[in-house]
């Protein structure tokens, strides 16, 4: 359970208030107009932006002051998820040990996760030799390998074309289910949320609304959602 | 962690600069101590720098203009050639200029044939000639940058309005020149006031002694430390004033990228203009190449005849260059990390660039004053040379590393943090691979400048500690020109070779 306890974020004039609980399991979409602070909220949960007030807890443990790398979560950015000078295997291996001194067991684990995302035999390539979809798969593989209970995604796969994107979203949904990951995903695309999100939480007027079941929300949109969908 | 080390590095650099400079100011006793010859040195320093900068810029304008509007095979080679003097050891270039313009050089030989009185390269004219040799290429590259920054759309518009070359100059090129030339003039003025090796080799006497040379003479010949310090204070005022004036102007980063294109022009297709541009470019290349060819070509013949002393000096220069490159790179790495990471890190860049306003000889004098109570400074000639070169290459290294460090933070900072990559692991896996290119450039530049430096070493060195540039200067002083040319070849191989190796090493992978 990821709890935002009376969180207030401030960036210059901008303010965002969040006091919500995200349940374990399944995928929660985080939506809102551009500039509403979706990515800012995700950055705060990931540890890049200290909240002006409030605490963040995971399963009762306070993580508000933990550095980003020590939080029980992995993060997928919009782009720049891979170091261009490291091979795919190295990029993925970073998920096990940031200094890359892997034992043989860890190497086996790394190769098996590469296999699970469909990158068998591509470990020795550099990211530039991979397609956009394959790069996303490598980043996902690393997140899986880290084995953190939460996975945060900031507008994932938005650089991909429609077909690839829905393919990656399906892969995300399937792996999240089979690995028992709890996913929090920032998106601006309602169709992404409808496709894979169990729940959707909306940010409007500087406040995060509690997550509700995606289907029900879109069948009977709240005024805020109606305003966003236009 | 890295940012804190950068803070410490900045404090060390500030101390290393300010302590010796304060020592100079403290030892300098009263402006009344300046005698007429010192005032003469100050006057000569200023007017030769003004003339050097003026001539360099005047010559650079037509060359840059020709390069901006012409495309030809070998154009990129010309651009590289224009960058070369920046890392060419000064004393080698002086030797080359003597081979062309000296008493038995090709120019005077030709003048002799047609019965004209020979001209001497020694004196103010030689000092200015050498400064133009070094700074005209720099000015050309900087002005060319200005030319290439004129948007192509404007030139197309000019063509559609049927502008002649004169119209284009008046409406587009002149405003650009008015914006960039004053800054370039000031930079070259500043460089010319602090250049020591040129004045040492070609100047001297009552009419061609710069303040830097006067410091050296007070130090070396009269051993009058307080007079050296007083002159050092004078030099500091010159450098500080020029640096303050140029603070708002962007300083050149040495090797501008993106000069390898020419903007299509419609107004300069006439035969006359074409011939004019060809002549200008050819003359500029000859001016730069002939001295080098004369030195290096003849140097090959005597390379095997060099004495063991010269080779030992070359080894010392190599060590000085490598240590200076390593320490500059280390300082620049941590300082640029701090500049990028800390909220008010800008002052660290100012500290790292302070040396632009000082001069190596002044810093050397200060170090001598500081060291004297504790140890015989002469025994530290090589460490002091390494140290001074480190400090003076730092602004260039910072200028290369800071933008790359900023990109590194913007592109991969959060990714590194989210994966818990920090400390030495970050250095090994992220920083070194991503900063290779600017790091290699900075290390190469420092190594080349340090290997070719003839500055404080002349102040400090005893014969058993001479570096290769100093040995070369001594060979010239003894009129052993064949040996000097061979040593010059060795020095060029050393400094350009080091630059090439580091720069290549940075580009690999």
C-alpha cells in the first residue's frame, strides 16, 4: 500500500495537494491536463522532489527521506532509460548491482529476464542498435530484475508508434500480473488508461482525487474528467 | 560527494592563485619605485599589444570573409591549420619566423637580391610579427564563427533584393563585425600583454621590453625580488583591467566546432572577388606554413644528432605535460560537477577562470617569494612549472567539461539516482564513458600547452632541470640553429603528439 499522507508539493508558484492511498496489485493510471503536476507527483514519490509537507509511506514504512535508489520502487522515464555507452546486458544488470560486479547466478537471472521480455541474444548490443520498442523492453527488463514491489512509469512508450505502444502496454499488463507488481503510470492518453489501468486517479485544480475503477469512471465521467476529455 | 570535492578543489585553486598574487602585492613596495625603464616597459607592453591585436583582427577579417563565402577542397584543412598555432609551442614558431624573416632568412635574402636594406626581426617589429602569427588565426576562427552565424535566410533575402557584395557588407556583415570584433580585439590584447616567450626571444633592449620580460630580467639578472614583485603588480593591474573589461564578452573556447560549412552566396561570384579570396587564403596559409616547413623540414636532418641532454629535457617535458594534464583534468572534473550540482556553483567557474587575468610569470614570482623562506625554490622548478600550467589550462578544461557535465546531469542524472549509481561506481560506469570526449580534449590541450610552455621554467630552472622548450631557447641563444631545429621538431612531435593521442583517445568508443 502506497500512502500519500497530506502531501503538499511546491515548485515556484505551482502547488499540488495529495492525500490518497494506492492499493497494492494492479495498475493505477494517473491522469490530468498538461501542467497539472502528474510528473511532478511521480518525481516526488520516486524521491527527486522533497515534498514541502506530508509523508510518503509504503506498507507503513516512511520513505519520505530515502534517496531515490533505496525506495521500494523502480522508475521508467519517458526516454533516456538506458545508458547509450553500456550494452543492453550491462544496462539491465544495473538493476541487480549498480557497480555491475555480477556473480554467475546473477548473470543467469539477468539473461532469463532478457528472455522474458523477448530480448534473447541481444545482450551484447548497444542501445543504439535496438529499435524503440526493444529499448523499452530492456528498460522494463531492468525494472523486473530489480524486484522492487512498485513500478512507476512517466508517460511510458510515448515515443513509440500506436501499434508498438499498445504491444508494450499489453506486455506491461501481463508482466505486472505475473510478477505481482503494483504499477503507477502517468499518462495523458485516456485510451492507455482504458486499455490497461484497473484504477484511475485524476489531478485537477491542484488536488489529486482518489483512484476509482477505470471502467466506471469513464462510463460516468466526473466533471473534472469531462473537462479533461473535452 | 563529487560536488563537495569540487568545492574543495575550487578553494585550493583560489588559494593557489591568491596567495602568490598577494605575496607579489605585498613585496611590491610603492609605485615610486618604478624607474623610467619600467614605465617604458609598461608603455611598450600596452602599445605592442594594441598593435598586435589591431593587425591580427584587420588581417583576419578578409581571411574569415573568404573562408565564409568559398567552398573548396582542403577548406577543412585550412580550418585545422588555423587552429594549430593555439597548441604550437611558442618558441618553435619564433624559430620558424626567424628562418623566414631573420637576418639570413628567405625574406632578407630576397631583399638582398633586389638591393634593399635588410630588416631585423629582433625588436618591436619581431614581437608584433610573432603575436600576429599566433593571434591572426585565432581571430580568423572567431570572426568566421560570426560570419557563419549570419542566417542563410538573410543572405537569400539579400540575393533576392539583388544586393551587391558592398551592399551585403554594409547591411549584414558590418553590423556582425561591429558586434564581435571588439571582444576579439580585447582577448588578443590580453593574450599579447601576458605573452612572455615571444618577448624573451625576439624583444629586449630599451625599446622592446615588456613588463613580463622586465620581471624576468629583474629576477634573473639583477636578482631584485622587490622590483620583480613591483613589476608583477603592474602586470596584475594590466591583466585585471583587461579581464574586467572582457568579463562580459564571451572568451574563445579555442577550437570552435561547426566551422566546416560555407554559406552559399550569390553576391560574390565575380571573377575579381574570387581571385581576391583565393589570394587571401593562399597568403594566410603561406604565412602560417612556410615558417613551420623551414624549421621542421630541416629539423628532420639533425634529429639523430641530438645530444643526450636534449632527450633528457624532452623526458622532463613529457612528465610535466602528463602530470599537468592529469591534475587539470581532476580539478576540472570535480569543479564542473560542483558547478552543475550546487545551486550557486557559478562562482566556482569564476575561480577556475581567474588565471586568465594573471600571468604565469607573476604567479611564478609569487610562488618564489612564498617558497623562499622554506626551501630553495630552484629545486622545485619542475613541480612549479607543472603547477602553473595546471592553473593556466584550467579555464579551457572547465569550458570543455561544464557543458558536457550539464548534459550528463540533465540526461542521466535521475536515471543514475533511481538505480542507486553513486560515488566511484558513477565515475566508472557513467561519468568516464560520457565525458571521454571533452575530457580527452581538455587533457590533450593541457598536455600540449604544458609541454611547449616557456614561462616560469625560464625563471626557476637550473641547467640540470631544463625542459625541452628552455633547451631549445638556449640552443637558439648559442646560435646552434641546426640543433635548435631538430629540438623544435622533437618539441612539436611531443606537444602535438600528446594532443592528438589524448584527443583521439577521447573520441574512441
